[in-house]
């Protein structure tokens, strides 16, 4: 395990020992590509860094020696195209193997990669090009993205477009030796755009010590060790790719498995990939696990799978239990943002509680703050998830929003980093996700967590997916609304509305029960797979009338309803 070189201890007795002693030592002028990849290549040249395949049957096994040499060659190619330290380059690489070579090459040069999803359209790309002042775009032509990029670039002759094919050719055709380009730890190493679910996408800048923050992610959350084959589902355009397919995994000594699919993946695709490639560790958002448990998992040999983790949205207990029944593997939940590494997670020293995020990562002074910015002291009380900055910024926390000091100051203030996410802590010290500040429903003086209501409804056999939001209500301020996608063979109608309401009433406080239920064919999602509750609220507010909340009440008496 390469990461032990940065830790004072390799084995920890318990969670308290981990929290106190697992903060890595940070060397000066650290560069992951030189100080990790090149060193592993010298010491273990034949160790496999990347196992890559796609849905047409192509396969590629890349050793650390190949990764080291090819990244040198690609760095020389980029220099030949005029790129230099500090230049920003947008990458549209899907899950192509060249992406990992490119990232290491750009880290070696100090060129700033901005990974981007191939699902973007020309307007999205144009915004990003201007915001980043990009010098170039590198893309894998999947039949549409090049057209969108050219439309976004227009007649701008400053921005050059480089084809992925040139990157793969450069691996063999350019010199595979490279003089080290110096960098400071505080230099910008990579920039990610946020999803932009509530505002225009922001540029999240991480510096050169960001990879060391992912020791928490890979070694202590995903529990990876030498010999593991780890499969994280994320596309290269999202920060979750950095969480699960690169830095921490290689520091842990694991091999990264990549499945590059050109179409919408299915549960069969995922389960087959895990079975055929003997995956030992898997990480995906809840939507992927929902797909898998709705398939016949008994048809697949999943005996190699020993570890599984979930992040991206809160996990419904029903999904946890069904996956455990099928695999014998307990899902370990983790929480973080594009701006962070994992900061709360279910660690190896505690038993997972279905739906709980777990406990704080080492080095992250997590604190719940109330609406006045005061620490929450009582267990069970809801507060915003914040991180203390009083002893400096945690390793892996972003260095700020690129070129936007005002926005950075809006979240890093009064000695804390404010996540904008809300949770509560139970008596055992576990943290439970409640929702985004904007997603909380305020009904009759109560604060209702959408996730809590969704978790109840997900246990009903008719519900395949559900999003809970607030709708205007003249007497309550807001009423709880459930937008429901039904499982096969269930029919929408007043009878099912009543059944779902009665079901919720029997399992949750009366004020949490949905007074409005709408059946839909699908939920609106971001391109990163998260439910767009804000869009549901916007669509509802634009309607002249919605389902009458009075019609869909649960049948409470007036006195009980107002308690």
C-alpha cells in the first residue's frame, strides 16, 4: 500500500485511533503523477493500474510502467501543441482509457484539466469555455460531442480542438522521457464544474495535495488494499471519478476497473461486468443499486464482490436490505461534495446503519450548525453540515471557486466551510442526511426531510422511485407532495393514493405524510443522475392548480392535524 508512506501508522485499533492518527503527512512540492505513479512504475513496473473494457468487447490492461511512460509522451505532445503550465483544458473523454494517461500528463506539466461530461450541449460548453478561459478542448468523438464543441468554439481561433485519437497515437510516437516541471502544493491541479442544480455551474478548484485527501476515500471508506479490483461507475466528467477511479485507489495499491459504455447501461451490464471481471469492490449512486436489486441477481456470480459503497444521494434502507439479501455485502454510505473528499462515511470500525452517512473522516472537524450559526449540541436536532476551518483547511477541501473570491467567501465564513446540506446526529454519533437547505419542506411549523418521507414510501411494493417536495398550501405554508414512479403492474389512481397515504401515516409522523401524490413515468434527473427536486418545485409553482391537498388528506381530524 503506497499510502503508508504518507501515514504515521498503517494499522488502527479503532475509530478513535483512526481519527487521531490518520491525517497524512504532506510533502513539499507534491505531484501525484511524479511522486506516486512514476515511483510505483520504478518499484513495481508490471503492477496493473487500469483494466479497461467497453461495450464492443475491446480490452486494455495498463501497467504503472505504461502509465508513467505514456503520460510522459503525451505531456511532450501537449507541449508541441503549445500548452503550458496554468493553461486550462476542457476534457470530454467519456470513460476512454486515454483519459487517465491525459490526467497524469497534465499533472506533470501543470496544465489544468477540466473534466466534462459528453452529455453537454453547445450552450453548456460555450459557458464553460468562457468561464475557464480555456486554451484547448480534448475530446473523444462519440458521434455528437465534436459537433457540439465546434459549435461552441465558433470562430474563436485561440481555442484549439484536439482529438482523442491524437492522444493514443502520441503514447508511442513521442519521447517517453520528461524533465520534471516544478509545482507548488497550492497551485491549481484540477477544476471541476458543479452540476448546477440550483444556479449556474461553479468552477471548483483543487490544488496538488488534493489526491492525498483521497486516502480517506479509498483506504478508510472503500477499505481498499493491494490486490483489490475496484469499480466506480462514474463517468470521467464528474468529481466522483477522482474519488473512485484514480488517486486514492492507486495510493491503496488497488487496480482500477473501467467499463466504457456508449449507450445507456442496464442492470445486466453492471452485474455482468462485476461477475466477469472478478470485481472485489464496487461504488455507485443509489440509482445503480436500485436497478440491480430489481434484476434477478441470482443469475450472476458475484462471489468476488466483498465491498460495496454508495454516495451521490442518501440511501434508502429498502435498497440496503435488498442488496444485502442478494450479495451478503453491506453497503457503506459516504458523504461529500465536488468541493471535498469524503467527509462522513461508514467506516470499518462501526456497523452500518441503513440510511446513515456514518461518522466524520479523520482531519474533518464536522459540526452541525443551527440557523444562527451556533453548534447543535442535542442529538436528533437538525443542523447544517459544516466543517471547522479554525485549524486550517482539511486536506482535500477545495481551495476555492476558480476566479470567484466572492462566492468562495459565501461558503467559507465565520471559521467554517458551509456545505448547504442538512443532517442530524444520533446518540451513537452517526450522521443522518436530511436534505439540501433548499429542499427542506416547512409545513405547519414543522421541518420535513424529503429523504425521510421518500425512504418510507420506497418500502411500499408499488413504488419504484419517488421524489418528495413541498407545494404551496394556504393553511400550512407548504404541503408535502410525493412524485411517484410506479413499479410494473401497478396502476395509478385514487385508490393507490389512499393506500400510499395510509402506508406513510402508519410509519411516520402525521405531518410528514404526503397530502399530494402525483404519478409520473419518470423523475427529472441531472446529467449526473441526481433527482432535480428544484425543477419539480418550479414546475408545480407554474401550474395554475395542482391536486387539491384537501382531497388527498389522510383523514386526520382538525385537532390532530394541527398538533
